[in-house]
C-alpha cells in the first residue's frame, strides 16, 4: 500500500517527485517488507511531512512543526488502530473492506491532509507545540 500512498500524495499535492524518490519508498510496503515494521502508508506520510516542513540548511531538531505533525499522526494511528505495526494492522477487520490496508491508506491520507492544513495555518507561529 506504500505505492498507493506515494502515488496519491505525489499526484494530489502536485509534487512531481522523481522516479528516484519513488524508489526510496519502494521497500517500505508491507511493513518494510517484513510485516514486523511500521505501516508503509504511515512511513510515506511521515516522509511527506518531512518534505513539507523541513527547511533548507536547518537540522532535524529545528523542525518543531514537522516533529509535532508526526506526533499528531502517530497519536491518530495508536488511538484509532492500536498500533503502527503492519502485521497488527493487517489483522484488523474493517467493515466494507476486504483488505484493511486499503482503509489505512484512505485514513492516513485524510489525516495527513488535515495535519498539513494545520501546518499551513501555523507556519507563521514560531515554536509550535503539540499540534493534534
């Protein structure tokens, strides 16, 4: 489902990301190919948050907006689904979905859009804390 999330974000946000960028995310499907790791759709969403919040020449610790958006996305996943781990998410039964991964992509994409909307509103406020 990582591929679906990457393609959807690339098209929706009109990013025109390269084939090389797609390749970076290609091993993140099915919990980074092991089912024991983090959900691929979540991982792509985290990458998108970095893309939209990181500033040129600044270190990761300076990206408080990105950090808080990741906290918001993580809290959403834990509260809604109980885990970030692929194997646990794949076991969920979601009414109307044969494959729970399809629902995960939709839910994560909606939450990502919501978080990025908050980011654009808060861009001008320094040192944002706990965006949820």
